[in-house]
């Protein structure tokens, strides 16, 4: 194993909702974005509410990391829309592992980082 390498999950965050539900957040079921490394990607021509993104944003860095199978971060995948009147949820799915190297992600050398 590379001592300076680490893996993160790429993520897909997708709007899900009960069939026929009225969504108040401006989303349509199936709307999504992908997180690849630190880069967030929306499909061309599709938007997403900043409030919906803000609801999941604090969880994404943790969801990208490897977690124990019993950890709730490994099993729980849906976040409620922040609008209390909107029945939609944002489903976070781990899609693929991506390998990173410490020296490519920070200017701080590993030898200076406390072990």
C-alpha cells in the first residue's frame, strides 16, 4: 500500500420523492449532482437548489471516506429536503473509489504532518 496514497469514494446525490408528490424545492425526481474528489458536477442544463446542496454538504466529506460497515455513515443514505413542506429526499450513493496522493492534494509535506 502506498504510504502517501488514500482512497475516496465518488458520490452521486440524487433527488428522490414519492410518486406524484409536489416538490417545493424546485427539483424533479432524478435531478442529481456528482462529487468526484473535491469537484462537484451538475449535468448540463440542470440546476439544484443551494438549500438542498447545503443540507447534504456537511455529510459529503465523511461519506467519501472508508467507514466501518456498522457505522451509520455506511448504511444511511438519504437526507430530507430542508423545506419542511417538501417530501423529497437527497439520496447519497457511493459510486467508485478514486485514488489520491498526499503530495497532489496539499502543499504540506507528510514528514511535517503529525502521525
